[in-house]
C-alpha cells in the first residue's frame, strides 16, 4: 500500500477529522501505522466495533479517477499544498485539485457575497475581481450563484481564479455553472475537500467556507445579509488573522446589512481594487493556530515546540478516561484548561482524548479545544 493510499484512507476514515488526522500522524508517524492502530484506539475509547475505513482498492480508484480527469491529490504536508491554508489547525488533510496547480502558489484574495445579488453588486464584484487578477492576485470564491459567479467571471478575464466547491471536484453545482467550472479547471484551479462524486449538502458549505478563507490573505464581502454564509467566511478569515474588506451598500437593501456591519466593526471600506491592494499584507496578520512541526516548512519556533502535546503510547493510569469524560460537556473547552483541571499527567490525558475521538465520543475542534459528543 502506497503512502498516498494510506493517507487517503486515513483522511476518509470514520471519526478522523482534520484535527484528529494531525494528532494520529504525530503519534504514529505514518498513515499506515495509524490505520493499524484505529481499532485498538476505538476499543480503548469505549467503542465495541472498529471505525469504518475505506478499502485500499477504494482509495486507489479515487486516485485513478482524479488522474483521468487531469487532477491530483495534495496532502497536508506536501510542498505543493497551499501554505496559507496549511496554517489552519483544521486544514483539510487532503485536497482534490483540478487545473493549474501553480495558481495555488499566488497571493490570493477571496471575494464572496450574496447568491441573490443585485445587478450593481455583481458588476462591482466582477470589476474588483478583474482588477485584482490583472494585478497578479488569484481570486478565490465558492462558485455559487450571484457574487461568486461574477467574481470568477471577472478574474478569468484578466488572470487566475480558484473555485472552492462544497461537493466533489467532478460535481457541478449549481448546475448552470457547469461550463464555468470547466473553464476554471482549464484556466484556473478547482479545489475540493470532499471525495469525487460527493453531492454538495448544506453541512458541506461551512467547511467549504473555511477553505475559501484559509487560501486567501484577505476576504472581500460584497452584499451579505445578516447570518449569511458570507459572514461565516468573514468570521473564519478573521479568526485566521486574514484581512477583512467590505463593499458598502444601501442601508435600505437587506442584502447589504451584513457587509455594512463588517465596515462598522472595522473591515476596510472597499470601492476599488486599489483599496484592497493598499491594505493587503504579505502574510497573515497573525499566525493563527500554529501547525505541528510535522507540517512546518522549516524549523519550528521554540514557543511552538514547547506547546506541543506529548502523545504517549501508554494509556496512562486507570481512571483517566472517567475523569476526562466527567470534566467534558457539549460546550468546547481548551485542552490546556482540561489538563489543568485533571490530576493526571498531560501525556495520559492527550492519549485518552485521542482514544475518545476515534471512538466517536469526543470531538476535536480548532483552537486546541474539545467537546463531548451527544450520545
């Protein structure tokens, strides 16, 4: 079994999310060793049956199908994996990519907004994207109706664009954007976290939004209603230390209340591409949640090395699991806070948390947090 097949199987395994994937590779050093340990970890966490793991043949078929489409998989610790996205602690373990992979190495700005966009909103988005692309910026968006479509169209007129899709890279959604998606796969790049053939469902879109935010140095919002998906993208960008921009709109238009609210809260008021370029940093404003050294592009700073959890093969003294479960609830808590409240060593607590994650009893969340899962 090749390393790529083992990594893909691990990333697609039941109970293994992006955070857990990193923890498993840190503890076991290889995907194959982590796969072998999954049944034991699940039992240690209190689960009677082993997690569902895709067969090697299934993973091989996915790799072959993507190759026939002219695409490839990018794994989190590979040099071609987008470096800004890798800074997120819940960065996708694997990405399916169609198109010109070099686009992912360009400085990028995300441009998002309302699906039910006004004519003026679409025109502004198209012009902003065109001018940013002409300046050598890759324009990132989600291939949705409205502002996303206008952003991709504008960018393709002058340069490169990156389409982040919620389903599989081979699924066109919305259907009327099938031709646009094909053009982006030819002249830009299409990126998907989900396996090929995955139909986009509502739960996939917030995960897609974090990829949009993670790929970009900044996010521009054009026409966003309160509680819209575009504001989720803006929040995720802010949490990752990315710059926020918003185009002002009429206070009489409900589609502009969310984007106007971002300006009120400190986002850069944006009317032209120059407003973005003048305020776009070379790097994220802060590092966000640091990557583990396994995925670092160079020596890890001492402060990060000191903060790494110690994953021990030993399950620790009896009673660790019961105490950890007793301290956890459905509201996320920092692992550091949990360790301070427990009377057991940090290594034992981290080992138990990994067992509970694989067993489906605890969820590992971005920002070094954990929460008890219902049931």
